[in-house]
C-alpha cells in the first residue's frame, strides 16, 4: 500500500522504502534468571519465588532482558480472639508489575499474629511485608488482631 497526493506541492515521507534500511534490529527476549526464596516451576510458563517468615532474604536477578515481572506482596495475617472471639484480619494484598532489573532486591516478610490465649487478652496483629525493588519500597501491612 502507498500514499499518493493529488497536490503536486504536498510531499509525504516514503516510510515504506525506508523500513528495510532504517528498521531497528529485534532483540530477542531472554527470560529472567533469578534466585531467592523457595522456587517452584509448576509448568504454566512461570517460575515462582515464594518468601515466608521462615524463608526471607533477597530476590536476586542475575540475567535476562524480559520486559516485566509480576509479583504479589501479602502482609501477615493477624491472630484470632479467645474462645468465641472473632478471627484475625488478613494481611494486605498488593499485586505489582515491575520492569525487570538485574540486581539484589531485599524481601522481608510479615510474621503471623498470635491469637488471644486467655479471656481479656488481645490477639496480635500480623507483620508488614516489605519488598525493595530497584530502590523503591513496596509494602503490604499486616492484618489487625
């Protein structure tokens, strides 16, 4: 397809002939290679890194030029009330899509709150989960006890 003007004074750029000479090379996308947390590959095309209070640490991207990564940050759940007391609140849920960046990204996960152990006591709130990615902190607060 081409573009033609019936006005001899008008000019249009000839983009079609230039595309072969001035086209940008296609850089192949290589998946991110990363370590940290408990790694799972369930076969759905994703690699998961799970961090927990017993397995905190760093999410380390060592290679790859994949455009983005998906992450889910969840705060610790709170403890429930004693006897007929209510259940504790769930931790905050924060999904993010971030640009992949080679480097070390710290993860600290919120502890679960301990439930009320006696009448008149108080259940503990859950701890916050923090993820620092490329210098930007992302946090999900814990649930209320």
